[in-house]
C-alpha cells in the first residue's frame, strides 16, 4: 500500500519503520530533515514537504507533538491537504485535542478526503516491536482499508466510533486514567511510607493482589524507587494531556474532579521546578505535602 | 493446631471452614448462635463465649464487621482476653482502624498475649476457595508460627512490618486504591458515554490495553453495565473504609486529596438515597453530575 | 476631553452616559446601531465604525462582552487601531483575559498608541450612579491623564501596576473571590438547612457578625431565598470568568484548587440545565448534592 | 442572678469579668486554680469543683477548650451535673461538636436540668469589651431567662433554634466560612503576588470594594504581610474546628468539598511543621504550592 508518514519523532520513526518492514511503500517527511536517513537507506522515499508525502498515497499518517504541529502541516501549497488525492485518507495518530479532530474532519470532508483518527497507547519500544494498541474512529470503509497498516504497528486495533474525534477522546480519557492511577499511588505510598512501611514491600502487596495492571507495575515501581528522571513522559507533557481531557470534558459539560485535582498537583510540580521529571513525580508532590523528604532533594 | 475463630459472617465462615479442612482443631464463636451449625457438624467445637473460643487456643482469629464489634468481644469475664493463654496469639483479620490495632497491641502486651494483624483482600468466594491474600504484621516468631493458618485461607501471605497496625494501614490503603479506581472509572465512563461512545467498547479498550487488573475488570464491568445492585460492597461500607483511611492519614499528618474527594462523592450518594447500592455507583454520581440519565432512575 | 466609547451594553451605556454628563465630548459606537440613540439625543456623536469612534479621541473605551468581541473591533480599516491617533489611549474596561491584555499592549506599542487596562467592579446600577470601582494598570502619565474619566464613572480608582495586564488579573482574581464566597455560602446553607435551621435566621447571624461585606449580603440573600432567576450574572458567564482566572493562573504556574472546585460545580450546574440561573445557584448544586430539594424544582 | 462559670481561659476569663461587672453573683471554677484570683479579688466566689460552681446557680457557663474538657467536668460527685439544681441551666459556650451537644441535651433532660447552647463569635478583646456575638439554641423560656447574661458578654444575641445543637452547628459553620475565606484569599494573593502585584495594593482593592467584612480585613492583612506568628488561632486548632464541621456534615449526609479541601491544606501545613502558625498561614501553603518563597522561610 502507498503510505505517507509525517513526523519521525520518538514514536513516528519506529512506526514508519514497521510499515516499511511490512512491505508498504512509505514516503516520509520530517520538519528537521536528518531524522529519516536510516529509513531512506532502508527503502523509504524522502519527501521535501508534507504535500509531497501525501501525493499518490492512499493514506498519510501524522504523528506529531501537539495540535500546533498538526495544524502547521495542513495548509498551503506545501501542505498535507494540497497533496492529498480525492478519497485518500489522513490517519491522525498524534495525541491531539477533540476540538482539532472535529475541525480536521470538516476540513477533509470539504476537500473530498477522509479523516481517520488512530491514536495509540504504548511507548517507543512498543512502537518498534509493533506492539502498540491502536484506537480508531472514522468511516467503516476507510477503517477497513487501513487495517493492514494498523496491524503493522500494533498488536491490537480497537474501533470505537464512526466519528474520528471519539477515538481521540478515548485516547485522552485513557491518559487521564493513567494520571489518576499515578496520583492515587503517589498518595498511597506517601501514607504507608510515613507510617514506616517499606515502599518495596507495599508495591509487592499491590502488584501481587488486585493491582496487577501494567499501569500499576510501571508507575508503582517508579514511585517506590523515587526514580523520576530520566523522564519517560515529563510532567509538562502530562499537564498538556490533562488539559486536553479537561477541555474535551468541559465542551461536553462533564465535570472530572479527579482530573482537576491532578491538574493542580501537576501545576504545583511545575511551579516547584519539577517540570522535567517524569509525571510519576506526582508521588513526589504527595510526599512533600505529607512533610516527607524523599531520596531526592526537593 | 488449636485455633479459635470469632465471627462467622460472610468472610469468617468460609475462613473457618478452610481451617477445619486443613486439619486444625477449630473452636468457633458467633454472636448469633445459628451461624456455625454446619461447621460444628463438620467437626468444629462450638463455644458459648469469646473467652471459651480463646481458651486452650494457640491462636484466635477475629473476623468481625467493624471496630465496635471487635471491641465488644475483648473485655469482661466472657471476653477474648480473659480466655487467651499467656503467649497465645490474637489474629485480627477484620478491617479495623489503625488506632484500634494500636490499642489492641498495647492491651495484649499488658496481658502477656500477642497481637498479629492479618487483614485480607478478597471476597467470600475467594475465602471459600482459600484464595485470599493475607497481609500480616506483628512479631516475627508469631508470624512464623501462624503461617500454616494463613496458608489454609490464602493463596499468598505478605509480611509488611513488625508492627501489627502497619498491616491494617496497608489494607486500608489498598481499599483506598480500589475506591480511587472506581471514582476515576466513573468519571471516565461519564465522559465517553456523553460523547456517544459505547461503554462496552470503552471497557474493551481499557481492559485490553493498560488497565488489565482485576480491579479494572470488576468495577469497569459494573459501571459499563450500570449494574449497582445487588451490592457486593455497599456505598455505606465504602464510606466507612474511606473514613478509616482518612483517619489514619490524618493521625500521620498525610493529606489524601483523592480520598477526600471520594468521601464527598460517597456522601452525596448516601444523601441521594444510594447507600445500599454497590460502591461502583460512584459512577452513577459522576454520570448524574454530567447531566446523564443512566439505565437506572436517579 | 475627547473620548470614544465602543460597546453600549448593560455596562457600557451607563458609563458613556456618565462621561457625557461630566462634560466630555463622547463619540459612541455599538455593533447594533439602535443602542445609543438616547445618548446621541443627549449630545453624543454617533460613529459608524470603531475607527470613527477612535478618530480625534484622546482616549477610547472598550466595554464589550468578551475577548472575541474586543478582538473583533481592533483590526482593519474600520478598526479601533486604524482610527487611533499616535499617543492616544485605549481604555480597556471589559473583563478580558490576561493573555489578550498582554497582546493588546504589544499591538499598541507597535502602533504608537497606549493601552491602559481599567476593568471595573460593580453592576449596571452602580455604573449609572457613577459608583463603580475602577482598577487600573498602565503607564503613569496615561493613568494620570485619564483620571477625570475614571472619576466620572467610578467612586474610587485603584492603581495596581505599570503593566496593564496586572489590572485585568486583579479583576479576574476578584471575580474568583466572589465565586469562592458563593460556593462556600452554598455549602454552608445546605448544611444548616438540612439540620433544620431557618436560612433567614442563618443569614442574619452571618451578616450580623463577621460576614458583613456586600458580597455576603448579595449572595447570601439569593441563596437563603432560593432566588436564582432572573440572573444578575448567569452561571454560563460565571464559568467563563472562572476559566479566565484559571488560565491566567496556569500561565503563571499557580494552582488554585478552590477555583478548580468551583469550575466543576459550575459545569455540573450547566450539565443539569441551570446555565441561565444566576451563579448564586452554586447553592442549588450544593443543596442537591446534600439530597435536599429546594423551593425550586431541580 | 446567681451564675456559675467553669473555664477561665482566654475567652472565659473576660466573660466572667463582664458578668461580674454587670452585677451578677458569679462563682468561678478553673482546673488550674490560679487563673481566677483577680476575679475573686473583684468579688467572684471561688469554687473548688465544678459541682460547687453549679450549686445554687440558676445558670452555669462552660467555656472550655474542646469536647474532652467539657466531658471531663460533667460526671462524678464533683461534677457539674451533681451540683446543678433541678430546672437550672447549663450554658454551653465552648466550640464543641454537634454530637456532644446532642448528648448533653439528653443528659440534662434525664437529670431534670436544661441545656442551652450559646457559642460565641469574637476574640478575647471582644469578650473583654462585651462585644461578642452570642448564637443561642434551646428552650424558649430558658433563653429568655438567660438573656441578661448574654447581654453582659455580647453586643448581639441570635436565636437560631429550639434545639441547642443547632446553635453549635451554626457556630461551626461560621468557622468553616472563616476558613474558606482564608483559603480563597491565600490562593488569590499567591496568584497576584506571582504576577508582580504588590500585596498591599491588592488588599486595598479588595477591602475597598466588595470585600469589606471584618473577616477580609483581618485575614487579608495577615496574608498580605506574611504575618503568621504569634498565632491568634493556630493551624492545629483550625484543623480541629474544620474536623468538627466535617463530622457534623457527615452525620447529616452533606458533602462540603471546600471544607475537605481546607482540611487537606491544613494537614499539609501541619506536616510541614507549621502547626503553631496562625491558620492564616493557609496563605503560606498556597504560596508554596505556587513555587513562591515568602518573607518567611518555609
């Protein structure tokens, strides 16, 4: 299948490599040109502009940092939209706002092209192994057509709605649940630690009983070990995602008091200079509020 | 081993049966006498008082509803303490306050007996199958001595501290994490539901990706299906447990903002007449705050 | 003094009338033309465009609904900026975002004109009586020059900063404090009411002791009497203002947990269909969460 | 009138002096005997026990630190209850729990005496000047009979209910509103301060516009000036009062999310070692969460 790929960052690069490895013809574009050299060496076609990456493609991925980055590659003579053929598909995999997904859907409908939202769960190593989870929303035929692409990058594909934006909402809501897990673990560890229980022992109880999910193991370990850098996902980006889910919920008139609480804790973390720590450092904020020093200096 | 067992309710009854089945000599006491007839038929020795259940026993379990019930069986000529031999062990498995565990430890030290806290995770069916998780705290020799008893009722025994009360704190903190999971799921489902996503599809995404723990499956299913009665664990008891963890945290000077939030939501549930629903009905409160009717009438 | 006035709504109209009454030459512009007829009859000069209202003026007020309305009158050949003479002053009295105030300051600096922020506290009747409170920020000479204008519309003028945006922040923070007062009163009345205390008696205790401020009397009375419509300031606008203060605080990395809580309560109010009630109906939400019916149907 | 007075602390001492000055015959008791020497010199009759203070009195005040102190003076041969004549009145002016007030009412009814709750608003200087506010609840004839006593200590007497406990609830709810005002001011000052606005200027805007109540002036000044010691009312006692209102609200099934938030902030303050600062230091917590140092070291 002829595929365009825009955005060769930590997630986009391994995803493009997986598509290439699965035998698709992949045309790649990245704002900073160097990023795709190894992909080109492996057979990818370099494109000088988003429009060039979209030209001739049946489907074009965007995997970019945020709303602004996606909005930047769309318009103009060099933009994705100018290159995309009638009936071709924009596969939007970035974590973007629900509002932007809704605007993109309209833009594509007016242009005669199709938006499919396909955000993913998983970190770069999962992307490299084709073990992402892909959450998709969009018109049925377009989803069916792109299924081989999802299977190249992911271990499982979920279809949640005929509306693309619903997939973005599900992704953001999932990120909220990760954040809620971190915050609750942070408070729990602060409490048992202050009472003299060994954090490792407590982690063993949790992950050995009811709290066996990857989200518990990953973040429980970071908090138990006070290991907040290097950041897998920094607090600053965490705040961005929590803001996106709050914005979507606000538009839908849905209060999310836990998300509000997490936002305030993240803000306090940033105010105290922890913006570059992993968002597991919500546990550091909870410990500080309990008057605990930790292994780290605060 | 000679064991006493006080409290033959939904949890205590199957635990006593497991001990009996493992070949221990079990003397049983229950405030309402009928409860243990089948156990006696199977070989248990009936005791007319807590003191009688404790007499001659190396270890006596209490598995009772709350602090008040435990405090009621301790004092007086008929009480547990009067019957317990010097050096014998009180195995406290009820979910009680940290403060009571601390008081009991002192009482036993003064009396020449020993307190071991051994609260459990798991529902009655897990108790019947010997699949509980037992969280223990107390003096090492006493813990070692009682290990066969823990193995009769549980699939795994965790030792968290030489202080009995620390095991109670770990248990309460675990319950807080369950409540936090429910509340976060409740908010998440309210959001995606209002946006038109099918709750079952959303549950599938969650439990198929990062949220695979029993706590996610159990409560996610109840919320996705609006199935809040019959209650496995009613809101009223949920509030009791959240209050216990807040009290322990307050004594330790540890703020738990998520627990505070959950307490307020549970209170609102009780105020609206939902006290007999399962505490998964936190999801009902979240839906109501989002202006959603649900399958149930509110 | 030659003054332009853009925006003749509930607040702008009486302010323009006060300026006229104080002997200033006032040129008025409103998007819907009819609004200023009585002012013109009283001597105001009608302007067909914002640019025309600004031309020849030493200072031009804007008193508009929100950021979007202010941004709409600025650009283009008909816009305020095109009409404003070098060195002339834009008096921004609307409740706008801190971010917009910062952008406007830059725009004016580039254009050779001057921004003064002069948001006000007070309702339309106070505007008509020249009893507003004017909170000003901007360059000292511009503030001094405009003082007669502030005195025409207000009973007192506060100068908080050389930075215009600081005055907007102070205004938004004041609105946050009003909202916090309403929410706390709403919770308090729900509590005493459920305990059988007469709301009027409770109001008398409050306003007769420590809670004697206008903000207590105004909102305490509305809550005590369950009088939420007609809305003096509807929940929907309240949410807008709380969002503005949260946005300013977020940019400054300042958590405002009370504002977050109020935002969630307002969202719940809107979700339940109360968006057109006065924001005193935060008390209605609190009562509902306490399981109280009120005089109103919910 | 023959009056007993139990508890000659910071509040009780000046209240007893006022009663004496108004011509009543006052018998005084204090646990630490020295406290009343000057009152005795001025004509008060010293009593060696609570019972002695109650004997022959038509009404006996208690003005003690907390529930425990009140419960300590009630029972036994030396206790208030033993000394109180049939039909005599216990005037309970301490800030105690609603639950204790309800228990005391029953105790007195059984004993043939009468409980009147008469908690007060005001600090020691107001007590000395007879400028307290007295909030009363109890049977009408008893209230009428005691009116001269209320007038001796207070500038105004409010009657809120025939139920004594309702007066205690109103008092606690008032304290909650004070705490909510402090917390909201703390957040507001943190925000404007971080944006570079002078705290004194901001205070002037607040107290010169809508926020003119004593509660704003008192706590706004302390926060603006970072003046948290010596404590007029320390954080530790503040936490006690917030807990009392939360307990009363919980019993009535009324969520008070603002009180929950304040409780968590006070706990964090205590955890950080600020328990002896005035509860205005909620502003210090808010500033710390915003990453602000203040004039004080944190």
